[in-house]
C-alpha cells in the first residue's frame, strides 16, 4: 500500500498520542502488538488523512477506535460520524469500542476484532505461497545453505 503524505503536525500528534495512551488503549495494545491476533500487523495511533486513529490494520482495512466519555455528547458523535464516513470512503471499516468495554471484557473485544479481520480477509483474494528459491526441497535447500554459510560444501 503506498504511503500517504502525512504532515509533520499529524506525525507529531500521533507520537504524542502514543506516549499518552489511555489505560484502555494500553491494555488493548498489549494484546494487539507483536502480531498476536492471527498474525495481523496492527499499528497504534496512526495518522490517516486529517485523523489519528487509535489502531489500524492496513491488510484488513480495519480501524479500531476506542472512545471514552467525551464521545457521549451529540457534537462529538456527529464528528465521529464524519470521521467514520471519511474512513468508509477510503475503504476502511471502523470498529468502535468504548473504554469500558475494553476494561471489562477484553477477551470479547479481541474476539470481535479477530472476527472483523477474518471477515475482511474473506472478501479479498487468498494469498498464494511462493515456491522456495531454486524450486528444490525446502529441507535440502536449508541444509545446503547452512553448510555453505559455514564454509563447507555439501
């Protein structure tokens, strides 16, 4: 996926948000980082357009947003709808959760993310495994390359 141009202001804001994550964001990030959910590469506090999303999985076009009490007000909800419409126009699916849901039911939130990513993957063509270089048996190729790297011939 080609990189979009991100202003230095947005980049700086994303860095600041990564340093000051909420308790719910920190808890969820511990489960999402290091490809712990079905090998998904998930990033945190990532700028997309004029927004900084809480979590994004580019391969599944999935955005995970955690909203606290400030999102209970009508004005904030309208802003969230505009944000979600922008992401939908860019081909993303937004999966919203409240901080309370993460804190009280982390396993349920993680399962919902897993299912949403799986559904997104079913909509895309399957990736094909590439053959090993040289087309030979992977075990034989591995042992040969190991022997060669140690200065020995097979």
